[in-house]
C-alpha cells in the first residue's frame, strides 16, 4: 500500500491500511468526518490521524526497522465542488499518494440506480429492461508517487494510461507510468510543507511550487500545453457501473485513435476496469467472457483465464483490483459487454455482469499523439 502510509509497513500492513481507509472514507461523509478516519486508520499499519492537526505518517523500509515519518496533514474531504490542480491526496482504496493535474467531467451510468422513464434531455443507456440515466460525475487526472507504485502493483496497474505509438514505431502502444484517473469520492486530501511531495518524473515539469497559492502547486505552461494537445486521447467521457452478487464492476472506455494497416482502417480503444468486493467474503476471479460487436457487423466472443495474466483475490483486506486493456475494430464504433466468473472459498462459482459500454471514435478525428507533445 503506501501513501501517506507508504513504502514500508509490511505488505500485509499496507493492505490493512488501504482497507481501513476505504472504510474510513465512508465514515468521512458523516457529521463527524474525521472521527471515523482516525478510528479506522489507527488500526492500520503505519497511518494515523491524531487530534488536530491530523497527521499522516509514512513508514519507510530501512535496515534498522520500521520508522514512521510525517508526510502531511489531512484536510476535510469536499462533499461539494471539485479539487483544484495541485491538490495532494491519498487514494482511499489503493492507498497511494498522488497529486491532481486537472479534472474531467464524465457521464456516470450506474446500473444499480434505475429510473422507469429517462427524463427529457438526459442521456440514457438501455440494459435489458433497465433504463439508465447518466449523471455528471467528476474524475481527476493524477500523478502517482513513484515510491508507492511497487506496493500497489498487485492491485492496480501503474501504467494504465497508454497511447498509440508512431506509425514508424515497432511498438503498437506506449504507456506513461504513474498516470491515473481517480473518482472524486476516492480523494482523501492532505497538505504538505514539502516543496516536492510527490516523486514522479513529470512532477516538476508540470507543477510549480507557489506558497502564496492554495493548494501551493500551480500548473506550468507545459501542463496546460500537454493537456490541450492530448485532450482527445486523455478525455474521460463515459463511466459505466454495475453490481452483481456484491461485486461492483466499473468500466471507463477511452478512444485512442485510428491507424491504417493492410489497406484498412483499424480503430483502437483502451478500457479501464475496476472490480470491488463490497462484502467480507473472499472471492477470486477465475475467468472472463467478452462479447465484442463491431459496426461492421461482426460479433466476437473472447474467453480466457483471469485478466491481464492474473486471477486476483478480492478480500476484506484487499477489496479492489484495477486494470486496463485494449481492443481494436475495423469499424469506427462498436459495443462490448460480458461477465467475470468468480469462485467462492467453498468452490462454487458465480458470474458477475460487465456493464455494456459503447466504443465510439471521435468525429473530429485528429492525428493520434506521436509523443508526449510538450
């Protein structure tokens, strides 16, 4: 785990801290937000929030043992409004330290919340007999502290944001390490007196310390230029969510661009999936089953063991797993849906629905990024 409880309590301790913080996040919405956080975090490894000020402690691996170091001071999470560029935070589920680069306004289609008839002017998506109304929800483009990446790699990919490579590049894709998308409710904000509180190769290229500002990190021109030039390939527009048997699946698709191959056009998408166990029972993902429909009229079925070479276990201590993958079609749009098969401790299995989502290309197609475009 890490993050304001970073690099160093034993791996199991980090997992306990992440789980405790996840529970504490829910408590923070109550009328006594910090009481829940203090109580939950105090029992986790290497993280506590004492009486005012609420301090975040980090333990680091050292030959002589585990040493706690102050990382920062908790702030009250925002129930309304959004966080600004430069906001430091602890991820309430995965436990890493990060910093907000800029927000995205997405349409969240939550299939656990249904309405009989969609309101006029609202986007909706059908799923069987369900009508799902999209609601605006804030996500953030963030940098992950590189010191925390090794401790979350078994639960969340730290190279999840990928781009199409150059036409003359032998690689089909390239990734930007330590770049993530975070939902507003997953942000646990904190402050720090450190002028470089996050270790990431892009931190000082994107952000500048200014003690007269709140938060005290402001966007450099390079960040603004990078966001503007890469906007079509970074933008998060639709989020799809559904819960089956207390396993919640969240899907975020991204259009990546088009490439020409063998006299045909190939369209690429990236999709990020988060699996969350909302109960205490331990379950393990065993199989995936995808159905991929292309506007060209083809329907492809994909079955396989696990996801991205793993069969993650979701437990009370490690309730979530997040990964990204890719799909390409020889058509400008399509749909994907399917199921994940999970196994219980007694050997029984159950299927969890993957909410259907659209694969749409940008109508005002531009050339996909061929670099970081500074």
